[in-house]
DNA sequence: ATCCAGGATGTAT
DNA sequence: ATACATCATGGA
């Protein structure tokens, strides 16, 4: 086992690990205390989080001004990639619109970083997200890893990587329904088959600009504009993407009514412009977390 | 019991 | 292009 740490003072704008990993943007991670998104979860500010990428296991916690990590390999490049440690959070925050809602969200969760998650796990997670709460989405992804993923040992614990497309393509619809996926089960299976068969892959969409990528992604089964936007933002690095979910839709009604245009594409462009064309998706993630956690009421 | 959750799909217009 | 019903499942 290798260990190390990243000094948070060296990260431009710092980091809030819990806000980053428990804001409903990434479903790649677990918590060692198994309390991810649980209502009775312990304070959690220094909880261990774990992830498996490319058969390497990493666990990390935020403590004493550091990101402390233990891993099967040097975790620093992995953390830098997944947690976007190279983003200048101060510079990004400076592009946020100066209104009460965005300002409050940044004051509450300063240090929240966008993630840079792998393509296929993000695609599946957000297919599963339809009409689901974040806690159950996370539980569904953990179940998929446990049932169909490859185990990796780290110290005395076993973690599981997200299943390869072939593994989910080979799963039966009944197997997936047993994990609580409901009507999303055939969506996940059919989309996994499309990726496994090479019908439409990350390579095909990564070369496209943002809106073209979003349109292409809707070719997957179970992927509409909103889920495609989540893949664009959290996996493909299109930081201007603003997924229009129920929370953002209501935020538009309450705070940006002039951005409501009656259809997804035009409303998306309007709110993107309002939030700033370069980092609209970054600011959106702060708003989503702020609104969803009810921090606005306290 | 009824409503809701990071919506998408099939069908009718 | 837009409007509508339908789709599982668990928690409040």
C-alpha cells in the first residue's frame, strides 16, 4: 500500500471533499463508513472515501489541511484528474453572476469542485437517475459495482470497480431489476450493449463540440437532453453545460423567469448565458447542491 | 394513502 | 415540434 497527501493550500481555491463527492454529481465513489447520502450519516467531514479506476483502488480523506490518501498506486495523478485539482477555483468563482442565489451557494459550499468522471460509469449513473433521489442513485451504482464489477484489494478491504460495458450488456434485465433499477434496467442493458458493440462510443462524442455532443448522446437508450447534459458536464468536460433537472427548472421559475423559453434547448442556452458561457455548469452544480440540501432555508 | 424523486419513451396531434 | 400517459420503487 502506498500513502501520501496533497496540501490543500497548494490547490488554487482549496477543496471541500465532502461537498465535491456528496453533491450528486459523481456516483463513482463510496464512503468507507457506508454512509454516503444517508440521513443519519456522521458529520463526515473527515470520512474516508474510496474509488476504483483502472483496477487501482484509492481512498482519501480531508484532514488537517490535507487530502490524505492510501492506494494501490501513486494516487496523486488519479485524484488530480477525478477531482479536477488543477482547476483554479478562485478564477472560476470570479466568473459567477453576482446575484443573491449564486452568491449564497458559493458562500455555503466554497471548495466544491466539479468532477471529471469516466464516461461509461457516468452514462449509466445518470440513466439510472431518472425520477430517482441521489441517495438511491448512489445505492444503485454501489450495487452494480458489487454485482458486476471487478474486486480490488486495498489493505484489508475489498473495493469494486464500475463494471465494464460488456459485463452490463451481458446482464439480464431481471438481474438489473433485482438491484432496484426498475424500468431503467433495459435502458442500462441496451446502452451498455451499444457501447460494448462500438455502435456509439466515447471517442465518437469526445471530438464534438458541446451541443453536438449532447445531441449525439441522446442516441443512447434512456438518454434525453438532461442526462446527456450531465454526461457532457461531469465526464466530457463541457463546463458550460447546464443540466435542466427539476431543481434547476424551479430555480429558473423563481429566480431567472426570463430564461424560461418553453423548450429544453432554448432554456438551456438562456440560463447558460445568464450563468456565464464558460463555467455555467460549474455554477449550476453549486446551485443544485445548495437548493437540494435545503441550505437555502437555514 | 398520496406525492415525489438530478426524466425518457412511445404515441397521438 | 409539442402534449400526454406510462414507466418501478422506496421514503416522507
